[in-house]
């Protein structure tokens, strides 16, 4: 997928900061999502990434925008959902995700990233993403610019199955 090429490079650069990390291996492209795997000094890490199919807002410049779901079996963390907005968030501004008729606003922001507040929200997000068609993400930049990013959830379940097979749950 050509639009994923930039995101692949970005993710490779992000994870290559750890001197023990190997370059990510692509597990496959699934619709609008791509699944990856790599190992670092702490073990296996599997993640899936997508860029929005549409990004809206009255901004002059914006960095890379993407959604990520990560499994880290050695840390016993699974379904960790986060977003990179491509801008620094406004302090205290709401970050809201809508999937179908469901609204999730249980997030915190730091710098350019938004994370769910707890494992429960991660599990709910993944469940909704598996059954949804699209996801709308609303945020506000440090300059006060509201944004709305639209993600396709086509291929989400396939990518999720790929990272779950490569990084299965440990009990």
C-alpha cells in the first residue's frame, strides 16, 4: 500500500532508537491496516498501524497522523491503543473517538500522542474497531485548531489476527 510507506519509515525510525531493536518485519497488509513485528532487548513486539483516509482542520502544517494497536507479550500488555495527531495537543483539550454510535472519550494526551486511560478502554476500542466500518477521531492542537480524522476499519480484524498470532497472550 503506497500510503503506508511513509508510516513504515516513521515506525522504523521510532523503534530503531533502541540499539537492540531489529528493523520491523511486515506481517502483512490488510485493507487499510498493516501489521508489524520486531524484537528488542525486552522481547517481541507486534503492532498494527493505519493512517486516516481523510484528515480535516484549518491548519497550515501537520505531521504524520496514525492509529496504532500494540501487543507486548513480555510486558503482558495487549490491545494498547494510541494515536499520533501530527501536532502537539492543547493542554486539557478533549480527545474523542467515535465508532458507529459509540463515543469514547477516556483518553489522555501528551505531546502529539493520545492514549486510552486504562485496559478496559483499550479492550472496548479493539472490540468496536473489529466490528466497525470507520472511526472518527477529534482533537485540538496547541494552537486551538480542531481536527477530525477519519480512519477506515477495513482490514482491522485481519491485521489484529496477524499480530495476535505472532504475539500470543501469555498467562
